[in-house]
C-alpha cells in the first residue's frame, strides 16, 4: 500500500460519492445520506475547496475528507468562523488501516496553515477524541 494525499478534483466527484455511499451504507441506519450531503456541500459557498482531500493507493481513491465554514457565537454574542468537518470517508476494504487518521491529521495541519482556529465535528466521539477533539458540552 502506497498512500498519498492530494486535493480532490472535479473528475473525482462521482467516484468519491460512490465510495462514501458504500462506506456508510446501513452503518448508522438503513441506507445512508452521507453521499448526498457530500454532493450538496460542494455546491454551497461555505464549502472549503482548499480542504477537500482524497487519499489514494497508487491511482485508486480510497479516502476523502471535506470541510465547510460555519459561524459560532459565544456568550457575549461575538461571532467566530470555524470549520465543520465531514464526511470523512474511507473505502470499506481500506478501513482500519490508518487512512482516516492520515486524512484527519493532514487536513487539520492544512486548516491551521490557512488560519482556521476551530473545527466542529458531528461524529463518533470514540474516534475523534484521539485527534484532541472534546465534546461540545466540555
């Protein structure tokens, strides 16, 4: 396995959407919506093209991560721009081999380089805590 990470290109969209559907199908509920969410996020102004990465094993796309921009307000009603991550997808036959870990770490570093200060994730806490994320209530 020779994994590389690069920006996703428009020619990759259908492959990545199919991979996302396969990865999430019947995982949390019958069927899935993640591939449709991915499709729609790419079309909105909040989509961060500079943080849309695919991981490849040679020429085969085996993973994807995307981000969009959002705003949060603190107790004083001060607004902050943050990132929303997701979906994070790994082709089922490549899962549990560290590809999601590579995509997370790579994209977090790129987000830092672009000046983003926070990332919000809706996902499995047991998985994302390893990257330093904490539950919102904390």
